[in-house]
C-alpha cells in the first residue's frame, strides 16, 4: 500500500491532495493550540502533503518556524514550490526519521495510512515536546453495517487502520504519550466537497450530537478526533 504514495498512484486518485481541506484542518489545530495556551517557536508536520496546513498555520502564528516532512515525491515537489522564509519542506524516506526536536509535532490524518503505525507513533516521541494528532474515526455502527464506506477509504485514500474514539486514545497512550486534551471535529459535516450520502447525514448527525456527542459519533460517524499529547 505504501507504493501508492511513492508512485503517482495516490496523486492520480486524489489530484488535488485534499488541499481544499487544509484551511479547515489548520483551524482545528490552531484552536487546540490556543485553547491550551501552547507557546512554541517551532512546529513540524509529519506527513505534510503539499504543505497547505503548514502555510495556513504560519499565517496564524507569525513568530514561529515551520517544517514539513513528506514521503511522497509528488506531494513534496508541490510543497517545495511554496516555501517561505519561515516554512520549509523536506523529502524523507520515512516521515518519522526526522531527528530535530520541535516544540510541537502535528500528525494530521496520517497514522491510518502507516503499515506499522505503533512503531511510527513511538518513533515520534523524541521528535516533539507536544504532539497534535488528528485521526479520522472511520468505525461507527453505520459504517460497519454498510461496509463499503470503509472499503472505499482503503481503495481511494489508502486507509489501512480504522479507529473509534477509545481505540484512538488507547493507541496514543500505549505508545507512551499522556493525553492533555481532545475533542471531536466534524469532518464529514464541515469539510467541502462531501459526497451526497454525507450531505444527507448532516442533519441527523447534528441533532444526535447535540443530545449525546459520544453516541452520535459511535453510531452515525462523520467525525474525527483531535488530540493534544505529550
């Protein structure tokens, strides 16, 4: 499955590399940083794609330095053209091999793609004092009953592992992190260019979420998990 990133196959399936989602994702990361009063001079994104999340964050935090690491040559080449005096991009044979220690690491929608995600997460611990994970919660009652949403994620965007809130948090803790804060993000409700099925589910998801967030996410899905850890 890793070949889809090293070749042009992922780019053929997703020619825009989800750049349209980046402003929204950057806002979620900015929100948890500001909510917890994090002060930082350096931030690194592991698996930065074409770099749009970092560019958005650099505008939100103009005093900090930013670095992005990516395994896909195609995405790296696109990111490299966007470098600024405070934002740099790097091609790594393994995005977890960076040896500089940053104040904050961002790992947004990455671990579900990595073959050995446990070793990958453990390998990141020495790379940042704080870590922010964004993890899609693909497992829900409705997704399991229908089946095809999960298989489509596997075929089209390379998801190899599937989480719900408890397994996502347990994974982070089992890899040696302490969870400082976490929250749901309404990925399928707020991201642009959603499928018709997701648009039809917006109202029931919002209604049930207003009553019982955990139940809404577990049964109807459509959310991701944002985690701040150290």
